[in-house]
C-alpha cells in the first residue's frame, strides 16, 4: 500500500521479470531490496469475508507482523480497481483478537517482492511459488496508465483475481483443491 486508505491498483502477469526491472530502472523508478513476505489470510469458517470481497490479513516481513484489512473492490474499465485498505503494526495478541471475532486462518501465501517507486507511484514486482511473477501498479490512476504504457509488451493484461484466488485456482487445476498454502 502506498499510503492512506484509498488503494488503486492494477495487477499484471510478467513473462520476463529481468527485462521489466531494467525498463523500470531506465524510466527512473528506484528499486528497494527484495523482501520475503508471508501472508496469512483470515475468514469465518463459512467464508463470509470472501463472499463479500473483504480481506483480513497478517503479513510477516523480516520478523515484523502487519495487520491489513481490505474492503470490496470496485473495478474500472482500464483494469484498475479501487478499494479501502488499512494496515497497521500487529501486536502479539492479534491472532487471539481474530479468533474472538470468529476468524480462522484460511490461507498462507509466500512471495518475494521488490518495490519500485517513482514519485507516489509504486510498482511491486512479486514472485510467487508456482504462479510466476506479477507486477502491481499502485497509485494515482493517471500515473498507473502512463507507467503501464511505458512498459507495454513487458506485462500481460490486467488480472482481476487477488493472489489467494490465483493460488486457489492453480491448486485446483493441479489436483490439490483442498490445499490452503502456497509457499516456497
């Protein structure tokens, strides 16, 4: 998330990550060090959050846990979507708080992320186990449009599914429909 609570994002498959990174750097984006992220997704046992397109997530990065909550997505014709997202440092008892609300861990998903920034625009290049690499463009819609034009041919069409949905579809397609984890 780039800041604030109004997230505008566009996610795209990346067939050649090295070439995309080179282009981003040539366009003036400054890259961060790669970080490993482990996301735990929570829901009610009967999937009430998922059905409403809501997300409750804990993210572990370098020993630090962040809680994230996302509202339902509103899609635009250009492949971007908008949603409310709130993130904050999680305390040691956050899992207990989730449990008191009837939430249980339903997914674990790992990824390797590098963020590239130019002004307020962030392009996160994410490598996911089995799923490949994706670029997430986050920021002002006009800046997202410009950046996507500048990397045309290096990213695929917009992907509407979130990573947990992509992982679940991949696992179903590979004979593991009950699996709830995709890690390196």
